[in-house]
C-alpha cells in the first residue's frame, strides 16, 4: 500500500535507549515501502536533547511525553483500580495500556530495538 495516509507505529522509549532507537526506528522508516509515522511513548525519562534528536532523525514523528499520557490515560482508568496500579507500578504497562488507549484506528507497535535490513511492505496491514 504505497502512498496514502501513514500508519502510526507506536514504540515506547527511555532516555538510555535513544541512540539505539534512532538507528532501529530510522531503519523502520527507511525500509518501509508503506508510509509510516513513528509515535514515541516517553517513559518519563526523555530529555529535551532527546526530543530534538528524535524530531531531527525521525521526520514526521510524534512524542507523547509521560505527563501528557498521564493526563489522558489516568482519567480513562478511573473505574479500573487494578489497571491504575499496574500502570503506576510497572513501566511496561505503558505498552499494554497507553498504546491502545492513545492509538488512532488500528494499533501498530514496534519495539525500538528491532533493526530492519531490507525493504518491506504490509508489515502493519491486516
């Protein structure tokens, strides 16, 4: 599906993994024959320098900072105390809770440490 509206591909990221993520997510964008837009979910540790590097090296990307995610997701979990506790206590809950709650349309996710070596298409099509 070349052309068209980019598929939003979500990925969670922490400060210590930015260097690797820029290489890997860059390869995702470089080798995809389908239009993609990376949406980064900040675990709360990304810095302003990280933000600048991400926007420079991953054109068209978006970062959802932890404070923004908290403001959006916490009210959605108001009637789900176990989910609230899970989100508060386990950083990986952001993958399981925030990504689906903050995604638009179909959910596409790629860890930030997966490196692509050749062109591909249809990876995020069902």
